[in-house]
């Protein structure tokens, strides 16, 4: 009888072990049911603003723009959006209508008008007087003339002498304008062709940014006291551009003595076409350099190195599943490939996740939406798109039954309104769509926001394996503006002449790891999968905050508070948490001067500011 009982105990234990192995085979580390973010995002947020007794400091900002300049109209609109991201209230006004506005009601004024002679005119003297009386004034674009009114106020801007307009190839940071930027330079002779005015500034100016390359060392962004207020000058063009968002955020922080603004706090990496059938090809380059087939190279070298980088530098991947490279938009038949399960299961066992990319690589759009030069086939109807994505989603579920598929990235960055609706219909668990932050023509461009249907619009900011100057500028702007690193990798970079630049894998991998280390040095962002980053975006999007600034403190109260919220604090003082309501750490621990990451743990919090 004892032997019989022992037999059943051993049998049951073995069954339990088998079940545990099966459950963890495709989902070892990533819970997919309970994540760190789902613990933070509760059903109802806590509201503390009304009961806090806080006396909020006025943060209203006026943006003055030239409505006769299409670029400046666009840039002014984008700056208004960026201020909304920072939870700063703002209003737009045409430069010709400025005389109708009572400017004293604003905490800060941004001038996005280059026409000082014909439109701003005498209002420039009123703006200088506003700053002298305690206002904060940001000149966001170089004027198109140095005649007349420029001559009347240039000394108030800290300019001692000025000369001709110059074309510049790049810039360098003399101080920490963006987090992690001190001492860094960005030179791009091909793509960067902004202009500036050749000036010299006085000793009272704090220069944060100057020109680099040809015509180097011209001050581009500086601050200066003006009576009881502050003036910041951006002596160039492009401040309102999307990839200058971080520079604009930095300029706003310089404009204020102390500034606290919310961030998403997330770093995440997408892997294009992974899993995919693409590895069943041949390459003479791979065979000669690595004595392997393409399939063996990715299995033995590429993927182990990518896992090693993620582990060493604390990153998470979201692999984007695609089943076919056929151009068929009429019938949807999947040919199973062994690497689908191999790489998919490996992603999940590492604690990463699988997102959806497409049944095939034909973007979801009807005829006429995508430029013909791209060579894609148009889908006949929205229903056909729904069917194709449903085939992909259902097949992925059969392969990875314990993985929740919530992320979609459109092929080649194209997604029409009909295509977006098709994805929503075909993927019931969809929570994140990741397009791009900036692009040409009709690509799916996004801001970091939550759409009306509740989907997190979480764009990718950077791509590739190269740690080049453009990529560094883009990721630093994303980190400073949003507290986000959102990156996209193509596994076939080594096979692509344009993206890979004929480099070997060791060179590409070294660049990639340097890129990851650079991001880590700029700020201690949380390593999240794309689905978790979407949840983090929701926390940031719905957060409401009011702030009270004093000479030696910042107090805050939040509504829609879901357990934790994240902020950057820019200050030249030493910030200290008054109690356990928040935790403060320097963003760039090596070279940082002014930026701190504040983790708020209670809906009411206070930071003490001590003079250094």
C-alpha cells in the first residue's frame, strides 16, 4: 500500500513538472498576464489636486508666430504640441495681432517670427520690457534682417557684435542643454544646412550650444538675465522641427529657474521581420566571412549576440512576426517554417515578446494611398485586410498559445485609415501601434498619444545598427522631450548595402552596443517591451499635475495617478526629496549638470531645492 501511494505521488509530481515545462516553454520570463506595468495601471487613478491645497504657479505660455511663413506656422503648431506634452498650457497668436494681447498674463513667451521689421516692430520693445519686469522670453528663430528694430534691441539679447548670416554644418553642446548632451557635437555636412547670424555675446550670457564644422564656435543658444526676468536666444532655424523637440525642451528648461515636467520613462527595441521566412536564403558574403549559410549565421552568431547585448545593457525586444514575402493580396496561405517557432519561442523564453508585422509585407492600404514608386500591391478592400491580419494573428496564437499579441508595426511604415481599422478588427487584444515619429510622404507618422479608440500610438524614433551623429541626435531629443528611446532594428542590415554599408558583423555589433551604452548614459530609463511601453504612455497621457514653485521647493499634486509617475527636473540647485513621496536621481550620472529623474510614488509630493 505504501508503494502504491508513493507511485501516485511520483506520477502526479511528474505530471506537474511536464505542465510547468510546457507553460514556460514559450513564456518563461514574460508573464503576459501580470507585468510590472499592469501592477501600476489600476482601474481607477487617484485624484489629489482638489484636496491638496496647492497654489499652482502660472505656467501659461504665449507662442507668437509669422503666419506668412509656412515653416514657422508648422513649427509654432508643433511647439504648442510639445508644450502640451510637458503639461504646459499655451496659446498661439499671429505676430501681426500681438498688439491685441495682454502679454503680462503669461509666464513665458516664445517668438517664432523672423519678420521683426514688418510685423513685430515696436512690439519688440514691449517684449523686452516684459522680460525686464520678470517675464521669460525665448527668441526661437533668427530674424531675417538686422536692420531697424534689431539694432534697437540686440544689446538686450546679450549680443555685443553681429555680422553676416552663415550656413552651418552642425553644432556642439557647451553645457547640458539636453540630458547627456554636454560636450557632444553633431556635424552632418550633407543633411544639415541651417543658417545663423555670426554674433559675439557678452560675459553675462550662458552659452549652451554653438556651431560646429565650418563656421564653428558661433553661439547658437544662450541665456541671459534681463532685469528681473530671463531671455533665451536660439540663433538659428529649425527649433520647431520634430527632431529638435529635445533641444526645444532644453531651451524651455533654461528659460525657467527650475522646471519639472512629466516623461514616459521607457526604452524599447523592435526587431523587424522576426520571426520571418527570410533566413532561408543564400549569401556569398556570409559564406565567405563566417563559413555558414544565412540561416546558420542568424542562429549561431546574430541572435546570440543580440541576446547578449540585451542582457548586458538591460533592454527588451519586441519581435515583429511576418509569415510571407509573397505579394499575394487575394489568398492567404501560410507555409510553416521551422525558424518561426525557434525564434518566437526564444524571444518568449528570454522574457521578450512577439508583435505583429503582417501576413506579408504589403502595407495595408487601398489603391492610390501609397506612392506607386514603392512597388506595392494595393488591397482590394478593408475586408481583405481584416482576413489577412486575422490569418496572421490566428497562426501566431497556434504557435505561441500563451503569448498575448498586442503590438502592431506597419510594413514599410505605411498604414492607411482603412488599414488601421482592419488591424483593430482583426486583433482583439491590440493595444499598441508603432509607426514612425517623422517621415516623408504618406507614411504612418505619430506623436506619443492615446487615440480615441484607446490604442497607444507609440512611434519609433530611431533605427539601425549605427551609432552615427544623426541617430545620437534623434535619440537624445527623444530622451529629453519624452523620456523615451524607441528603436527599430533590421536583422538583414549586414546583407543590405545601404543600411549595412558593407560592414562586417563585428563592426555593426560594436556600433550597436555603443548606441545602447550611450542611451543608458543619458538617462536611467526603464527597460520595457513595446506592450509595456504602451501602458507607460497611458500613465503619462492621462496624468494631470499642478505644480507650486518656490525659491527653495517644488510641490506637486496629481490627478489620474496610477501608483507611480515620472518627471524630469531641471535645476541648477541640489534637489532633495522631503519624504518618501518621491525618489530623485541624476539623469546623466557621469557628465550631467542640471537634469534629474524624479520618480513620484504618491499623488502629493514635495522636493526641496538647496543652493549649491
